[in-house]
């Protein structure tokens, strides 16, 4: 198994673009959900799974963190 090399300055692959789209949709849904709702908790678990589930997911989540989306910064 080869490690994923991620460079934010290089064009993204289809896999990276798809995962990035999923992450940004989840983050926007998280902002729209009521904080203590089941929906909010489910989205937080999904984002945490993406962050810790793969190297690419972790790197994309770091990119989201750096973009100022504070809802996901605390993981």
C-alpha cells in the first residue's frame, strides 16, 4: 500500500475533489444544524471519521481547518 502524497498546490485528483466536496458539504450542514441535535452529532462523527480514517482525509481536514472553518478545528 502506497502512502498518499498530498500537495495543495498541485491539481487535485478526482478522488481528492470528491472527498473535498463531501467534507465541505458536511461542514456546511454542521453549521446549519442545531448544536445538540442528533444531526449535528452524526455530522461531527462523520467528519471525525474522515479526519482519522485515511491520510488523505486527515490532510483535507487540515486544509479545511486552515481555511477558517472553526466548526471542525477542535478535533
